[in-house]
C-alpha cells in the first residue's frame, strides 16, 4: 500500500525547494553582474591605459616638434633659416613656421606635430610652440612650448637704425649726383655724423658751414643729422660689444666651412684693389667689412650689395661707379668726393625685404632655462 507524506511536510519541501532555487538564481545573477562589472572595469582600465599611453606618445611627439623647431632655427653658424623666416603680423604679435617636420610613428599610431614660432613684433624673444595630434583621432593632442633668445650681432638688435650713410667724420666734395633714398624711415635721416651740432642744416650746398655738405648729392627729401654717436665710437655704434676680431672670425669660419658665396653672411676684405663683387639679397643681407688695411677701395663695376657696408677708414669715393647698396654704408672717417652712379637705399626702401636689418644677423640662439611647458 502506497503512502503519501503529510500535507505539511510536502508544503515545507516545496518551500525549501523554491528558496533554494531563488538563492541559486540570485547567486547566478550576482555572479553575472560581478563578471560583467569585472569585464567592464578591465575594459575601462585597458582603455585608460591605452589613452594614457596615447597621451604620453602625443606629448613625446610634441616634444619632438620642439626639438625640430630648435634644430631648424640653428641650422648653421649664420642661422640662415631663422633670418629667412617670413613673419606674419597680427594684433601686435608675429608668427612664423618652419618647413614641415613629418609625422612621428609609434606602433599602430602616428602623430603630426605642428611647430610655430611666436614673438612680439621684431622681438628677440621667441616662443617655440609644438602641437601634436594623432592622425586618426584629433581628440588625442598635446602641446609643448619653449622660449629661446636670439642674440643679434648689430647694436640694439631689432632697434638697429643706422641711416643709409653714416660717418665718423664729414661729407664733402660730392659731385655727379649720387643718390640716397630714405624709404619709410620715421626720422627721415639720409646721412649722419658724429660731429656736432645735431642740426646740420637743410643741406645747404654752398655755405660750407655744415659738416655734412650736400654738394651734388640727391637725398630725395632725406635730411642730415649730427651727434649721431660719440666721436671715435663708430664701430660700437654699429656692432655694440662685438669686436673686429669676432666679426672677422665669423667671416673666416664661413670660408673654412666652404660656404657658397650665395649663402655667405660675413665678408672681411683686406685687399686694396677696386672692388666689383655683389653680395646678398633682400632676404639674405650680408655684413661686408673693408678692414683698415683695405683703405677704402673703389667700389665700381655695377655691384649690388644688400646689407651693411662698413669701411674701417676714411674714404675718398672718387671712382665709385654704379655701386648700389641696400642698407647702410658706414665710414670710420671722412667721406670725400662721393660721385655719380652711386645709390644707397635705406633698408626700408629695399624691395622684398622681410626682416629688419637688425634682426638679420644672429650670433647665437639659445633656450631660456625654466621656460619649457606642456599642456
């Protein structure tokens, strides 16, 4: 005879089974949630780790852009890349860019650093800025910046403002109608001297009372100026603390390095014969020094010289022929018998000039300590 459990026992058994099933289901759900949470946490950590790696790579690429920008500025002893930069002016500041550096690869990712130079108008302090972006995800980006200082060769650097003709002496005997063009000079000075008085008159060609006697000079509206610098200091008026030996060393270095004539920046001349060579360009001016031993040779044969011509002796210019200078002619002494077919243009009157003359000759470009920053 088959027996059945009492109804109360059966109910308890069913309740226990239901509770067990519920607990098992809750455990399964909890384990599923834990597994899902662990998986999502792992994926998130992996993503964070990946983003952190990408961010570090972006900063490293931005730093590479900074190093490229610095290397571009210091490409040779004359810093020709720097002096050839074309600066865009906007809102009182200027910016320029080097040639593109190319992408920086890291595994399956690559980054494009963009380097720019920023400065106040014609300042010697330059901020090098590099921003790197991942080529397929522009949200991965980093920016570095570093300040550098460009030490100039000419006195006062960007503020260098020698007139087209300056001398530590007097101007006399001008014949044949040579020309001086002052361009957009704010002071309108065509010729200056160390002699007093500051007011050299209004180019009276006949009285002979001024140290700067115009004679047949056509200054095209430009004016004379006395007390331009202290007598006996014409070299420091132009070059500041740089000595003759230092400028000559720069010229000798270019010769030793085999720099092509078209890339020369410093030329030191000691020969006394007539001089016929053209030098420089509107974007690459030169410093041409006729040492005292050269004794002011006659510049003729229609040469064109862009930049600064420094004649380290008194000068009898009779025999100059067809010489054209864009920039300044500086004479350490009197200028006598400047004659026809000579034209001197202030640097502001130079077609195609992209930089002030004072910013065109660099001695060193160096990092400023403590100015590196990333963000």
